[in-house]
C-alpha cells in the first residue's frame, strides 16, 4: 500500500506531460496514448518505473470470477468457512445519505462492519455469518438495495447527462431509472449516453462504456442547413 500514492502520482504525471493529448478535446484521455500514439502496456509500465526510480514487483496471478457481469452482486461464500459476502447493486450509481447510514448500521449488526465498493458502483458487505445472510438480504431490499436484482437492473449504466455535464444534450439518469425499473424489460444490459460535442452528437468520452452493452440508447442532435 505504501507504493499506491507514488504510482498514482506517476500515472497522473504521464497524463499531465503528454502534450499529444492536448491537441483534441475529444481525445484528452489517457487511453489515446495507446489507441493513437503507439504506447503499449510495456512502454507505459517502463515510464512508470522511470518516474518512480524503481521497478514494481510483478502482480500475483489473478483468478477471474466466473460470473458474466463480474459485479459481485448476490450472496456468495467467502474463502473463510461459514462466511459470506452480499453484493447489492446501486441502480445508476445513485444512493442517498439515509441509505448509506443504514448500510453502515446493517454491516455492524450483521457482519464485521466493513463495506466495500465495486467498479460497477455496487456495495459489498463482507464477513457475514451464514445464518445472517437471509435477514440481511431482506433488510437491504427494504432500503432499495435488492441483492437479487435482475441482470438488467444490475447492468443499467447512464452517463452524467445534462444535470452535471455541459457536453450532454439530454437528461439520462431518470431515463435509465425508468427503463431499469420497468418489470417488462428483458434481462440484458443497457447503456444510456448523451455526451456530445458542439459539432455532432456523439459519445466521444464514452462515460457509460456504451460499446460493452447489449443494448444502447444514445441521444443526438439533428443539424439542418439554414
């Protein structure tokens, strides 16, 4: 853990010092060093090592989860015998303070008081004794965090939309909620995105990772000649 901050700083400095990423606002992302400017994982790691002044130890071999969505939702056994973790999807990544306080209280009442987050913006309560899992599941569901949500609800992603993004052209969060909450929707993933440049409707920044979705809804602007 003592290497985390220096490594994060080295990565931030690579982005800061990459003048080629300042040539286009649509391509001011670190990924374009790899997509457009010839960087590879090896050159990126070498540059990190150069800035750190030492080489990082190789990572241990990773065992990938079997779940297609890899979001850790549901009730799953841990390596520790007799203990489970519960993963609750946070629809659209939106959660309020009352829910967070309740999650903290439930984690202390039913487990060891530790809550984790995932890259899919979901919550995990770990170290739950086997006999407590069902009651914890019910109480999470009561506060709007259903452990057994459908894959459609689990996988719905929406970009920031007009609420907080000046590049967006439509609202997305409520739209995503309406779609995911409908009982008539099929079990698949949906990505709602409305990012746009001044010249065309597009999702250049791909904030909702729309290319990974089974179904995508994108808003756009229609330009007509005067």
